[in-house]
């Protein structure tokens, strides 16, 4: 499901240039995206919810690294497009901790998969890695963390160094 949804979002709203802009894509779906300093106070990377008028909203922590902000926005976009949260439900908040039991939940894995597929489209990753199989340079090209590109290439079975 997350693969189809991410592919659909890319096909409909991506201009083909790297890095993929998750804010632009979210805006094309009518989703407001903004920085919220309060998230840092509560130990969160981001959240998503529907406002009082039923409009979807994504908030992200502006104190985190830009690569983390981008992944968080894509992750929250995944929650919305995958139907993990609906109008009238309370906000879905994602804590800063990345690799604990929280992310073993199916919805969190799906949102992470969506974010990876959106920010690092498979065909583009394969082509870029073939041209230049350097992890650091790929992370820079896709504007993602070393961890994110490392997991993505590993999951795709792409050899890099």
C-alpha cells in the first residue's frame, strides 16, 4: 500500500528533480505544513492532524536537522495519505526516538516506508547508485541522512560504499 501511494504522489506531484520536496507535494494535496517549536518541548519530531475545518495539517520540529525535518514531513504525509488519521481524531504525534518499539508498530513502519519511497524513489536510487555508489554523496544528492540512504539502499539490495 505505501509503495503504491508514494508512487502515485510522485507521479502526480514531483517535477523529477532531486531532492524531492515533501512540502510541495503535501501542499498539492491541500495539506498545510509548518514548523512548530512546541514539538521540541514535548520531545516530538512531528505530528499530523485535521484542524477544526477538517483540513489536514503537518507540523515538524524546526530544531532538528534539515534531513530529519524532511523525513518527518514525508512520514507525516504518509500517515495522512495512508489513512492512518481521519478528521475528528486526535493528533498523531511521532516522538524523536527513531529506533525503539514505537517504530515496530505497523502504521509507523508503513509511514517510514512511504517516506523512504517518496524521498528516495527506487528507480532514481538505483540509477544514482550505479553512477556513483558513494553513500555520503547519495545522502547529499537526495538530501537525506546517511542512515536513511543506508537503509534504503540496503532494503533495495543496492551495493554502495
